[in-house]
């Protein structure tokens, strides 16, 4: 049975053994290309006076970039090792980092009581969870959003699976991706067809959705940087 402890064990192992070598973190792209493309898609739809939470912030690379554009940014991760890396490498006066398990709605409620309603930035998080844990994660998201927050998410699209299959067949598995599997991190699958199931229309309003991509750090022999097919969505809670 999948439990939150499994995620903690895997991600703590992953982050605590990271060396910082170039290309080691498959998705840790330069935020000038990664978060910048996202910023254009959601900045005009959120209240900039609310705190912005980078939910699943990893080592804080994108969090630090977002802090250049919002007055208060908070990065959260399940792994204490990741949080420590983020605090060390990506600190800023208006950024803070803390451990938060997205599968603990009670912890999300405690954070909401501390900082109030918040906007959420969530890059490639939900597909890391087992489908049986999605409903619990959405409960945490609801509590963090409150009445005024807006969620921006970007996730792998239905085109990602055949994309990876072709990539691995042609070039072999990227080292950064292989390292993910070495730590028993086995991504599930979430795509654009799951939006209504994850965020039912009786609880959420879908503001906008569309095609996107997730830029990685992996460069092919052709010189092309791997960009994984993705989709984005902007949502807010319906009033109770």
C-alpha cells in the first residue's frame, strides 16, 4: 500500500545524495526558460498581494526566480534535505522554505492559518503521486488556496509517454532520469484528460488551460534541449 512515508523515504534519499553536478536533476532547468514561460501564463490572473507558494519546490531554483516577481514566496517540499539545499543555495529576503507533505491536509491547514489565502505554483508534482493519493493532495491544495488564491499547475501531457519512449529508444535513458528511478521514485501519470476528475467543477473553476512543455537539463547529441510535452491549467476554488 502506498503511503506518504514511501515518498519521504524516496525523495530524502534523492536529495540527500545530490552533489550539485550539472545535469543531475533532470527537471532543474534554468528558470529563465522554465518558470519564465509559466510566469507569462499566470501572472495576470493572480492577486500579487497574496503569498505565492511553490508547492514541491525541490532545491528552490524556480522559487528564487519567482521571488523576483512576487513580494512574498514560500517554497515547500516533503524532503528536509531539499529544503536545506534550497535555503543554502536559493535564499532571498522575501523567500522562505519549509517542509510540507502535500498528503497532509492538516499541515496545509496549519500553514493557511499562519499565512492566509495563497496562490500556488505547482510544476510537475501531481504525476509523482499514486492516483490513490490524488484526492488527499487536492484537499491540501484547497486548504492552501482558501477563498482568494489561484492555482497554476503544469504537468506532463498525454503526449509525454510516447515522447519518452521514443527518446529512450533513440538515445537511451537520460542520466538525470535514470537517477530518479534509482531512488525508487516511480512517477505515475496525470494528463489533461484528468483535470475534471482531479478538480471537479462543483469545487473548482477552470480559468484556462492549454499546451505547454517542461524544459529539462538534458541536451541531446544534436544540441537540442529536451522539452517534455506538458499542459498547464489555472484554477480557483468555488465559493462555499
